[in-house]
C-alpha cells in the first residue's frame, strides 16, 4: 500500500475519541519495531523523521526504508517531517515523497511564524500534502529549538493562526516538553486550555508533542546497567488517554523509543560481554520497541483496530 496522508486518519480519530501515534524513526530496527506493533494491533501509524534523523540516515535511505516497510502491508502509514525548521527543508521532504510536514515556527514572533507557515502551506497544498504548524513553546531540547521555559498556547491566537495560515493541524503547548525530564514536581497538563482551543476550533486536529511517558521500568533497567538517567519523569499515561479523547488526534513519541532500545542494549551487553555481532543486540532492541509501541497503541492512544 502506498503512503497515505493524515486527513482520514485524523477525521476518524477526532470523531471516535482516540489519537494516532507519531513515532520518530532513525534506522531500520526502529521502523521495523513500530511496523510490527502496528500490524499486530491493526493500527494506523505515523512515522516521523526529524531534521536530525534525516541528516543521520539520509533522506533517500529513510524514505526507501519506509517504502520497503509498506511493500507487504495494507496498513495506513503517514511519512511525516517532524519539526521542519524552515521552508527549504519542508519543500525537500515534500518533493522527496513525504505525505505530511511540520513547519515549526514556534520560536519565532507570531507574525513571522504565520509568514513561514503560510509559505509552506501554499507549497504543500498545491501538491496535496498535509501541514502541521506549531504555536506556543514547549520547554526542552530539539535540534533547532531549545527553551528552558514553556509558553502555553493562547486559544484566541490559535484560531487566528489557523485561519491566517491555513495549516491542517496545530501543535500546542499545554505542559508537555521534549526529552526525559518533563516535570520536577507533579505532572499536569492544562486541560482547560485544550478544551477551550478544541471548542474554538471544532473538528480541528490538535497535536501533542513531548508526549513520552518515560516508563520507570526502562529508566531502572538502563540505570541498573550503567546509565545515568536520574530524576527522569514523563507524561502519565492516563493524562495522554484523556487528551486523546479530546481534540488531540496525534501524539508524538520519541524518548520512550530511545529508552526502550538503550535499556535493552545495555542489558544485553552486560549479560553477553562476549558478543559483538550487532544483530545479536539490535534484535532484542527492535523487539523492545515493538512491545512498547504496542502497549501505547492498545492502552494509551486507543487506536487499536482502527486501521
Ligand atoms: O522533538 C524532537 C524529537 O524527539 C526529535 O529529536 O531532533 O534529536 O531527532 P532529534
Ligand atoms: P518526546 O521527547 O516526549 O518523546 O517527544 C517527541 C516529540 O515531540 C517529537 O516531535
Ligand atoms: Zn516534538
């Protein structure tokens, strides 16, 4: 089955009160682990590629990998650019076969964010490609945006942003952040704000970035085998489930994949010091990604059986 766009996926997710998982991919084992989970759960999938992942793997490799993953399945899969930093990169991904792109102007002043987002929308829509914009700022670190303070999305500005840019979905800031250290105190999300945005933009798909849960079992396992991941805290799964039942149709997960793989590989190295065949440790790492993604689909996102 060829790659698909997110339009129908999100329309159904919105109507039926679940979210589609957007999982970051960087290499073959990650793509395979996610695909295995989606196939077993009959769940729609979004495979997303950051600018850093594109640089690491190469655009042609990553597109071909995803195309190869789709060769023998009829699972609906979107190939999405995560945090596109500028028009040029969005254009390169659209021209290279992506079916959805994000232009992340969240670090820019409002008018500049509108300008660059609209520029991408004009180019993308001409080719039938979906565009995700972002308004508000998440704390944490991505490749091109780093912030130690979050600025929550203003609901009225969100409406103006969507109307003036024509972007198809909007990433908002309501308390999540990127990486493994999301909360120092109690973990909470601003559901009132989400509800207000949802009411002002009825039927419109909202995106939640920074939505890893940082499962304690992976942190403990990694630390047991030499990692130093102290004080890590993610978004509790029940809060994600609640958001998925509201206007949130896409939930982004990267850190949990990193933790699952790294904890598994650390354990493998410690228990098999004589091994040096990469297949021996990448295989259980791929299995760990599959298991983790399957759990998200079934128990957090609610999109099992929705393919
Ligand atoms: O939001 C950021 C994603 O986790 C991608 O991270 O830029 O290190 O690939 P990256
Ligand atoms: P996490 O760091 O919480 O996995 O967020 C990933 C993300 O938002 C990718 O865009
Ligand atoms: Zn993100």
